[in-house]
């Protein structure tokens, strides 16, 4: 059997889709499984033990030209099943014309009418809220069973070795950034939280190269603490390896939350404008959600984050109390 799984959205979406890889491998241990991602996200799946190949779509340069190039390659593979986790037209086109024996995707994809099987995509029907891994499982459960498998990442021995130097004492990590403003707990709030900590545990700040300045602002604001700014210094899997051994990992509603879940690391997810009930919450055995304690009529202000608070006050972040983040360390 040959499978292709397609998820060319954001980093966190790719992580959540790895549950499908786990399930396909368990059900078909001898199958050849390929996974398609957007350029930049392939590092998540480097040396993945269950994948034959990671296909990379460069969406930034020659988007459609590169998509058609990928389509030609996909057709040579003669897959038994192409499983499209995305709901956008470009990958729907590739799926529909992949030449696979069976094509599976969500009904919200504009090309779903051409799929062999289309699955209803439900965020919430008013009575039932589904996690994204439950929605993804709907794509494969007809031939793999009803049970749901969690996402998983596989830091290599080299990734583990790269962060070994940082695991010399008890520590927490904070991933302070998010692509979306209203999903990001404000810098001054992270600083206020850190000022409540003792020097008992080391603090590592995690993020990409673009988050380095933010990390430095946080580090310099708490000179009394032992804080290391690692933003831009670790790749995805190295960050995940470091998170795996932390006492606690503090994250926004963003990709690092899913990194923690994918290695079952303890995680505290801070939700500002979005809600866990949208289906993207933490999955680790030890997990906590921190959100504004009182209901706000403006929250949520959308399914995804926004570039700014529509009302200008950002109460969904600023009304969260530092004590809410502190108390999880005692659990």
C-alpha cells in the first residue's frame, strides 16, 4: 500500500496531522507513507521513522508552477490513497488529479466533488465540539478503525544532543510569540509573570529567528532570574526535545503547544482571543489551559487570530492574572 497525506498549512496543522501517520503505520506497518508540506515545514518530519518521503511545495516562488511540478511527480507514484487534510483549492486540485486509486478529503474543499470520498468537516455543531485530531481521524477511520491516535514528533539523537547542554537543572520553557497578535500573550504580561518566579528554575525562551528581539526584551526585564534566550537558535525538533524534559512549557494557542503535545510534555496554554473549544487545545497528559476568568462579550472575536484587538482593549489577554500561570507549577 502507498499513501500520501497532504497538509500544507501552518506548522501546528502539520503536527496535528501526524496522528494520521501514526495510525496508518499501526494499521499497515509495511505501507509506504509520504507526506506533503509547504516549504519551511519539512524540518518537522526530518528522519521520521514511518515516512518514506516528505514532499515539499514551494508556495512562495512560482506557486502554481511548483504545484503542477508536484502533481506530475505524485502521478508517477500511483498512490493507493491520497488523504488531503486541507480545505483549500490548490491541494484539492492536486488530490483530484493525483491518479490515486482513492482520494479522500473534506467536503469544504472546493474540489471535493471530484474526490472518491468526501468527509463532512465540523468545527462545532452546537452540541459537539471536536478536536482537530478527531476531525482528521474522520478521513481515515473507515479503513483504520474508530480509535484516535495523538500526533507525534521524533527528535533525533542529534536533536537531543544539541539541547543536552541546557538540561543541567530543573527548567521551564516559554514560547512567547505567535503569528497572530490576538493569540499572543503580551510581552509585558510574560514579564509580569516571570517577576513572580523565584530563581529556583532556569527559564528558556523559545521561538524562531524573528522572535529573538522579543526574547531579549523579556530576558533583560528580569535580570534577577536565570533566563536564556534561545529564540532563533534551535530548530523545530531541537525545541521539541528541550520541551520534552521541562517541568512546564508555557505557550500561546500556537505551534509550540502542539510540539509539547507531540512528545507528551507538560504544557500550559494561554488562550487570549481564541477558545480551546475550537478544537486545537493541548493534548499532553499533563496540560492546563489559562484564559480570562470572566466571560467577555467580545470573546472569541473569530476562529483565528487577528492582527489587532478589534475593540482596542485586548482584555482577553490583559485580564488574565499572573497567579493563573503560577499555580500550575504546584500541580
